[in-house]
């Protein structure tokens, strides 16, 4: 019985290893297809040889364009914080005015 279980374990391990190798090979082929040079349609090569290079170029361009947003967002938040403080003061002033009007109207 133990020999049967040992052989079954060995067979299942070999099956697992085979399936693992198969899928890892498929993943590697897919990544290679993504990263390989695209076929030339008119006889000239693309300036960016692979889809991965194009993606990297796009990410770099986006990062460069968005890099200016950080400091501007900080300045905007500071300005909005000052505006919120001014609106609080305005609210207090309006509330005080309304209370003064109620006192005058009640007298």
C-alpha cells in the first residue's frame, strides 16, 4: 500500500511539474511576443522596436507631464485652505449681523 501511495505521489508531482512547465512556457512565449519587434508593413522599421519599449516611452512621457501637478496641487490646497478660513470669518460676520438685526427687530 505504501508503495502505491509513493508512486501516486511521484506521478502527481510529475504531473504538477509538467503543467507548471507548460504554463510557464506559454507565459514566456506571450511576453516574448509582446516584447519582440513588430513586423514591418511597408519595409521600414519602427523607431521603437517593441511594444514594451513603446509602453515604457508612454509611461515616461506621462510621468514627465504629470510631474508639475504635485507642486501646483500643494499650492492649490494652501489657497483653498485660506479661502475656507475666509469663508468661516464671513459666516461668523453674517451670523453676528443676523443676531444684531433680530435684537433690533425685537426691541
